[in-house]
C-alpha cells in the first residue's frame, strides 16, 4: 500500500467515527476526477452546467404540467420574444428546477431552433429523461415510483412501461408526457 492509499484509508476509517464516511469518500472521489468534470458552482445564479431543453407549442401549459405532476419549480420566465416583443401573457422560455437540476422549456420554432428539428408527439424518440426519486418522495404506503407513475397517468401521460423492480436494484417505470417526451422514473429499492 502506497502512502497516498494509506492516508485515504485512515481518513475514511477516522471519518466513520463521526458519521462522515460518505462525505469523505465523495470528496476523495470528486478530487480524483479531471477538473472539467468536477462539480463546481456556476458563476450565474440559477444556471446549471448541463441543462435539458424541451420544445413545446404552449410553454405555460407545459410548465404547469411539470410543476403539478413532477413537483418542479419555475425559477425563470423569458417574456421577450426573438423580435423584442414583450410576451407577458405567453412566455417563450421558462426554466424549471428539480433538486438542483434545470429543465428549460422553449416555444417550438423560437430562437435558433427551427420547427423541423424539434421533437413532438409523432417524432422518433431521440432522448430519455431519467428522474431519480428517493425516500422523501414516498408517502409511507406506496413506492415513490408507483405514486408518481399513477399521478402522471392520471394527468394525460401515456404508459410506456409499468413500474418494475430491475436487476440492478432500481424500481423503474417509463411514461410519455403529453408533449411527446419519454421519462424514466427510478428509485433505489
């Protein structure tokens, strides 16, 4: 065992006495990664380094759906269109947040995204959005995946695959939302 490995082992063992073993392991892991993949805060408030963008016809309607069904929070509305017109009644861009991750919703055809390349209800699926849930999402009676799956189906989502325990230790379900995007809902068993 080299000196660095011995120091790491001592840190992990020592930290376990204070209930901090996982934090020390995470810090050691993080520092072993190349700089470009290490976590660091963005210099711009509310912006994450990697953000999913969804394109829909009705931005406020979609935002309301994601807020009500998935529990996301609206953290920013863009109320000016590309030609400078104030769009107070119908924003062309909304940024939602779920546990520190952003999802942006754009109006189809706005900005530099032509309508032809935007997925829709009939488009071939070229991505899947994976949403991990945890114990804070459970109601004590129903697994969080089952509960959110049921809520989504009751709110115009289509069942792609019912909740199922997977061999890798997650319970997973797949749905297609009213805007044509497929979501995997997952939780460690």
